[in-house]
C-alpha cells in the first residue's frame, strides 16, 4: 500500500483505536481489497487469490465511498472482528469472579454485583460470568451483567445464545450439560442464563457521557493489545473510573503491562490477570484525575470494535465448574531454591517477538517467596542483599528504573536466576519493549524449562506475533509443567 494510504491506517485508528500493524502483514490491505471488489460486484465471484491488486485510483475512489457511507464504514469494520473466543477462556478469571462476588454478597446482604464485559464479542465471556456466578450460588437478582461490543453482527449472535462446538474447548465442559440444550445447529443456552446479560452496542474509544454506573468487576481482555498506546491509556482510564473502590479489572495475559502502567495492583491470583485500583484511589478521586477519559459511548456507527487474538492460547489450568474455589498455588507458597548456572541461550530459543505479556510474579517458584507487595519497597539498606520481592514491589508501583536496579544487584549477588529474568521480562513489557521481554522469558526458560509463567507468557507473545505453532508447543509444555 502506498505511503499516501496511511489515511486508511489513520482512519482505522481513529474509529477503533486499532493499530493496523498489530493485525499482521497486509491485513488492512486484504480488508480493503475485499470491500473494493464487493462494491464492484465481483467480490463473491472471484476467490481472494484471483482478485487483481488494487490500483491507486481504486483506493482513491474507495476512500470517498468510505467517508460518504456509514454502511460502508460498518462493513469495513466488521472485517476486523475476529470472534475467536470460547466459554470459560482463562478459567481462573471466572473462578476469581465467583469467589469474590460470593464473598461480597455474604458480607453485604442485598448488595447487587455489577459486571461489565467490554468488548463481549459473540457472548461467550459474559455468559461464562453468568454461569460462574450461578454455580457459586448467587441468585440472578443479586447480580447484573452488561456486555458491549461494536460489532452489530457479534451482538446479534450473542443475543441468540446458540453456539457450535468451537465455543466449547478443553476437557472441562460439564457446564454444557447443565446450561445448554442440544439443537440442530449446536447448543442453545438456557433462558435463565441469557436473561442475566444485557447486550448493547458501545465504543470503547469514543467519548461518552458518564452514566454514573460503577462496576464491581470489569472484563476487558485480549483487545488492548491491538490498540496504540494512546487508545490503551484512554480505555484503561475510562474503565478504571467505572470501577467501585474495591473493583477488579480482568485483562488478557498480554495486557497486564497496561494495567501496571496505570498503577493498578495485581490481585495476586495465578493466571487470573486481575488488578485492583491503586491504594488510596477512590472512584471519585480517580474520575477527577481522569476527567478527560471517555466513558463507554453508544456507538454512532452502531458497533463496538471487537477483536480477540487469532488462535490465542487456550486456558492452561483445569478449573472445572462448579468448583469455583480454584486450585491454583498459593501466592506465598514456599519455593525451592534454584541452582544458578551460566547463561548462553541455545539457537532455538533466540528470536524476536512483537507483543508483550505481563502478569504479577505471584506464582513463581523462586528461592524466596516472590509475590506482589502492595507498596513500593523501601530503599535497600547499606550492605543489605537485594531480593526479588523488593524488585517486584517496585515494579508493581511503576518504579521500573528502581526495579531494574534492584534486579541487577540481585543478579550480581545471586547469579543468573529464572525468576529474575522473568521479572525483567515483565518490566520490559510494561515499557513497550516486546522483543526484549521475549528474550528475558527465553532466558528464564533456559534456566528453568518448566517455568510455567514464562512458558504461558512467551506462548502469548509468539501467538500474537503469528507463530501459532511455536505458541502451541509452549502451551503443551506449560500444561505438562502444571501437572
């Protein structure tokens, strides 16, 4: 595509927050080609491989059509919707939702739990939340779930509640027998679950009036990685301002760096990718500081952008509903010491990656108990041996320079250590240095090939960068390491 046609890239960014480079090589050009030929009337007759390349003149004409027609804008945006999702994806997030919601209802009888799924794609995520809450014993009257998406097609599909086999992945599918009825085209979700979710169209990247609704739990997973940094910051600021004071934000495994960049604290639940608002930050105070952040606006284009990573990693923990108590390791569980060895990465672990993956280092198996602290660590006393816990606390507080300094001191004192490399990778991700983060994860795996978190995070990096085979290989290793 010509440099002049950066206008299409700019349009996509303004409309959806999406950086077209994050979608892979030529994705935008392929979408433009499809729409141009569809308007010319030969889109259905010619297979993709047989379509002639676009000429500069054809792109100029299409640019005028795009700006003149709301229907065409909707049609083009729909091509970027990839509903690659399934029920109970990353199960620990739903286990955490159910556990915390049940605790809050028990502590405050009559409290109504509010949940937001944004974007909701074709509905698997908000419906999973509803089933998790029902399995936890919550009455449907004790919670509400709002679900938004830009795609008119995705919202309509979600409201139907009928799903094929790709929506049910993994071995833990017992919930299907409890909540679905077999039909000719797949499985139909029970009305009692569908009634728990209210779907609407809204745009995460468009400013909107503050409705005053505050949510206990917000799911915004596997879409921020496609946004540029400015859109990420605006969306996170908007969603964070919609949380109640003790609210929880769930993000995708490759998006935890965005939450950390905003000073949010890890909930310290393995593989839940959950975050709390920073200490001392009330909903009112946060809203005042982020007054310019957009609320979720009803879309002028009748859609909310919905993208989930193609062929994204599958859950690696088997938490079977309705056993929502979770089976993950305790964040503070003691860990075995690790033998420090000289590091020289083998050839098959070298390479570049494109996207970052961050999560709190609360599931590590380091020589000391490594888990997130709620406040920055105090400066090191003279002669005191640095610890990974101090580095993690600094990283959680956003003091990345200090965290890296402590990690360097720790490595000089203790030698190469897998968890130190892993934390360096998390910090690199938070700073947007994806290739460097991937290198650190590889170093962690060289020292400890069964490092579960490094395996899953590097798998996410590879998958987002287009290496699906490499990602699946790492996920198989992660599953074996989890026992």
